[in-house]
């Protein structure tokens, strides 16, 4: 990662979730923005909306790579909407855009994003998400996740 480019951190997780998880995602998004990163996500509801809200309200830039061609489907906190028309295949674009991936609990879409990230040799930090082995960094809080995401993204850029 060049020193001129801001780190891009993906936040992935369920499209529908509890208020507690949405608030945790918002905290992660806020910390990404406060640390000078760009947030990329799937642009819809749940974890994605929570993370985008936190980053947006902290003055950060949010990128939503949405599955449909209709940019109106993106949540209100997305600054840059990328309508793909690719359905779930857009998950790989979210991951490939990121320097590191923070995963919250989710279903198979989240699982696919974590797997795509591992295949692409992107750091994956999980907050109570799928436990896929030693390659996934397990943490308990959004604060830990964001700090580790920035650290691992920087280390990966130096390789």
C-alpha cells in the first residue's frame, strides 16, 4: 500500500441483524474513518448499514458495492455506490477492493466473503463470525478488529 493511498477496510456480515451488532458495526465504521481509512461494504442493510453509518457520521468515505443494478437500493450512508448487477458474485468485488476484511456474524454470503479474502491472501479479522481456522484472526470488539485490520493491511502492503 503506497503512503499516498488510504487503506481500504471491508466490513462484512449479515444483511439483517440485532441492534447490538448494528451498533458494533457502527463503532467499527467510525474507527475506520477516524483512522483515515475508507470503508467498503455490500452497501445494503444490517451490518453493512451500521458500518457505513459509523464511518459516514465520522466524516469518512463509504463505498457500497451492491448486488443489483439499482443504486437506490444502497443504504443512505453510502457515499459511492457501485451497482454491479452481479448478485452474490459482487462479494468477491467487496473483498478484492479491500486491504483487510472485518467479518461480523452472518450467513453464507459472509462465509463466501471470508473465503474469497483468504484465497486472495487478504487479512481477515472476525468478531464472533465463522471460525475457519488459524488464518482468521478472532477478536471480541470492534476496537480490536479495526486496530488489527490497519496493522495487518500495512504489513501486507510491505510484503
